[in-house]
C-alpha cells in the first residue's frame, strides 16, 4: 500500500506558490536602477544599432520604412519627455506642442526667411528649449498634477494661436516646406536617406540620454525626483535643475518637431494638439520612462501595433487603454522594465532591487 | 515517335496561345487612399465606394485598351485611419512598393498636400476632391516641373461652389421670408477646411448683398447652445451652417430648439438624410449637397448612379454624394490613357486630361480641367417645405463667371 506524505505535498505546493510569486515579483518589479553588466549593455546597444541600421536593407517595403521614420522621430521627442518624467519626475501632457514649437519655428523660418533644414534646426531647437523652460517656470511654485494641467493648457493655447495665426502660421491649413537640403552625395528625398537622417538624430538622443543618466547631473535629477525637500536640504539648486531638464527636454522636442516637419513637408495645428500629446505620454509610460530603451519601445508599440494587428483607430485606443492598464498593474516600470526583468529572471540576477543601484543601471 | 513529337509541339503551341490570351488582359494598378476608419470615415468611405463602382464598370465593359493591350483596373485600397503618418506610409507603399499609376484620395486637405509631395516626384497622377487645394494650385505648382503637376482637384474652385450655393440659397429662401433677407450668419467649424471654405462663402454672400457675420466653433464641438444663443442675439435672417455636415446634424436641432433664426441653410446635408432622420422645422430650411444630392436629384444619370452605388453596399450618409467627386475621373483617366496609347507616359496623360473634356454623371455639362487642374460644375440646392421632412424643392445653380470682389480666386 503506497504511503502518501500529505504534509510534504502541502509543503511542496506552498513552495511552488512561493516560487511562482517570486517569479511574478521578478517579472513585475521596477528595477531601473539595477545595473546590468557592462558587456550586456554593450551587446544590447550594438545589436540594436545593427538592427536599426540594417532595417532599410531587409526589404520590408516603403510602408514599413515610412512608419519606422515616424516611430524614430516620435522616439526622439519621447527621450526628452523620458528625461523630464523618468529622471526628474515631471510629467507633461503637452509635449506635442513643444514639438510643434520646433516644427513651426523651422517652417516659419523657411517660409519667411528661406532658411533650410540645417540652418533653421538650431534656432528651432533653441526656441523649443526656451519655451520648455518658460512653461516650466510654474513648476518652481507648483508641481505634480498642477504642472500637468499647465502643459495641457499650453497645448490647447498653442493650437488656438496657430489656427488663428493668419498667413504667418498658415492658420488651420498649415505651412509647407521643401526637402531637406542635400549634403554632398546625399539626397534626402530618397526615403532610406531620410530614415538614416532621423536614425542619426535618434542615436544622438540615445547617447545624450545615456550620458545624462550616468552623469552627476542625472543623479541629481533622480535625487530631486525621489525627495525634493531632501535634495534642497543638501544644497541642490532644485529650481535650476528642474528648469534645466525641461529645457533639455525642449531641445529633444524641437529636434523631433523639425524632423517631423521635413518628413511630412506639411504641418498643421492638429498635429500638435491635445490628442497627440496624450499619445506621447501614453508611449513613454508604456515603454518605461526610466529605461534607456523605454521611449523607443513605447514608440514602436504605439506606431506598429495598429499595423501589425490591423487595428482601426477605435480598436487601437481600446488596445492602448488595455495595454496601459496592464502596464500600470503588472509593470509599473513599463515594458522596458518587463524585458529587463525577464533577462534578470533568466540569468538569475536580482530583479527585485528597485532603488539604490548604480546610476548606470538604466537598461 | 515522330508523330508524338509533333503532337507535343502542337500541344505546347496551343498552351502558349492560351497563355497569351490569358495575359492579354493585364492589370492597371490604381491606388485609393481614404479614411475607412477614424474621424473622417463618412467622407473617406465614399471614395472607396466610388472607386469600387467605377473599376467594376470599366472592367465589366472590357477594360481599358492602351495601345495593343487591354488593361483591367486593379484597385489597391488603403485605409489612412484619418492619420497623416499612415497616409504618407500608404502613399509610399502604393507608389514605391506597388507601383500604381494613379491615386484617388484623400478626403483631407493636409493629407492630400503631403501625399502630393510623394506622388509628384514619382509622376503618379493624384485626384483629390478637396476644394482647399485651390490655395496651393497655382501657375508655378502645376508647371511641368512643379510639385503639383500630376495633381488634379476634382471639386470646383471654392469661389465657384460658394457663389452658386449662395445664389441658390438666397433665391429659394427669399420668397419664403416676410422681407428679403439682409443679414446672414455663417456658422462654421474652425479647422483647415472650415476656414478656407468660409473665407470664400462670406464673400459670395456679401456679393449677393448680405451683411455677414462669421461665427466659428472648435472642431469636435457637441454642445453648440452657447454659440447659437450668441447668434440669436445677432438677429440674423438666415443662419448658414457651413462646413461640415456631420457637425451640422448635431447643431441644427439645437438651433431649432433655441429658435435662433427665421430660416436656415445646411451645407452638405443631403435631403435623403434629412428625410431619414425625420428632421422637421417650422421655418424654411435649405440644403446643399456636395456636389449633387442622392436624396433628391433632378438628373436621371445621378439617380441611376446612386442606385448602383448603394447597391454595392455603400452606406447612406450625409456625405454619400461626395463619392461623385471621384467617380467620373476613373472614366476620364481611362479615356486619356486610351488616347495617349501608353501607360508609362504620365506627362502625356496630364496633357491629354488638360485638353480633353468628359461628360460624366456629376454634371450635365462636360467636365473640363482649367490651367490649374481644377474642374467646374454646378451645385444643387434644395429647400424643405416647413413642417415636412420629405417635401423638397431643388434647383441647380451654375457657378458665377468670376470671383466676387475681394476674393482672389483659388
């Protein structure tokens, strides 16, 4: 007669449950500050770079490449939002308007003064940075949800000004520009060249984000994010750093806006209204604002999901809503966190340590 | 053995001939980019409906004979999801991946302009039914090396449409009012199309002797009562619900409830929709269709067209008649291709379109493109008898000969 050890079975089941909950904790933790080995970081960066560079050669077609360009310039804008939200903890729901400042500045300089892409780019980026700083001034007095409302109001106001700006802003009809001024031997009318232009800008944005993340400046921003009063008490000039990161975010947004302008070659106010802004906020939350590749992941999900699943706009919004709920419930750090957690779980690394890691831990 | 070889040779020749016959009908790839989902779906679906009907009719009639070959239209329909980025991606795909010879669409000014920057360099013809393209179609843009050389505006210039509409509305309403109307309020959505259209319509009304006030509402407005109350205070003789028809259907019942004016004009609301929705007003109401009404058309050709159009499963909507801005141009393009005799000479096709005319469904007068690649045809305006939903009196108004004072055309 077989002997059954119930207590062992119970213990086994309990152990199984513990393991399962431990695995779940591993997969859902926000471990942005847990450092990955340098070799893993390097291999990830190289693989991603190779994939992105090789994309036009994979024969995926012009439609795919067009959406890839949209994804990349959106991601550049998101890196700015990622810095201010992920590093400094300042969320904006008017970021598309900041991209619009760059786009419109470049378009107006083109229409009024005949400046091309390269010459108008620094002015447009600078103006976006200044506007980002000006909108950020209220954050010195108010924070959190107040700033979110301010950015939303700015977005609405920006669209109203553009729509009623007469021939200067092109009103609701918008403005047209020509092609990107060619460089010797490189004609940007060719879609693959346009892709590489935007990709180069993305690499710059990625590099800048990485360098800020590992710098003392990045650590200071994270200190402000975690406890503003404490940061102030140890002598950090919180106001200056907040304005600084908003201006850096504006620079990214300006760059993205100009790239968007010269990709579409026609802009109108609706591109920079409340809805596109909310989509940007959604993307950065989906991807993970604290992760180096989070904004890129968010942009890829939102731009390619309707393509891959053939979703219409209504279905897409439902899908985004469900994704956002799942991310909030299961992956507070975004999909970027999930990917890192999967890696940690597979390699047996610690994925549950959420804070206090090295500053180069942004995966 | 020799006989077997001969038999095989005959069989092979027969097979080759059969293959040749099968290949005689080649495909003419034509793209359609339209909003089949998203906020412009009601207009976008009409483009697809018109394209399907036209392609089916041309193919059923034997196709298009170009040189010594016969081509059947193969439509590549792409949903732009009312998103400019998807529109651009779709245009790239159609032009570069598929290699279409022409594209029909889109329903939106911004999207059409961005699309033209792809179709132009690729020498792909583009037919877009946006009157607001008039703002960019000028001598330089349509020149041989211009960026809009291959683009055609399949809707009349806005000053023409506005002129014929204003004339039609006033001629129908004046006998219904106690005294001739003098004060009009134009109520319009404040977006690209609304701004462009109203800038011409206001001048057209002024040219007819009206004092005009313009009131704009933000796009996506659903509660119009504050603005309508303001308009009521202006004491207008006529409130013109100008672009767009979908918003008008929301705003008009609110205006009736508030008793805003002694008469109304609803732009882009078909009598068929007015009847289907059982709308009723105790004051005279005029309606206009873009370009002719499916609910009450004076032309038998138009009635037949809509029977076939709806017969293919197209939905009856406020903007169903917009399909007529796209339908005729398939036949005209086919005619031009046959005349040119070559498929790969878009410049010759453009030249042929510019020098030819085409008697289509949309107009009893043959369609002609002007030097800026724009057509001209009349507008149908109808009046609903007060307290009825189905009693219409319709008139077809020809466009004025010249833009009104202060309107620079376009």
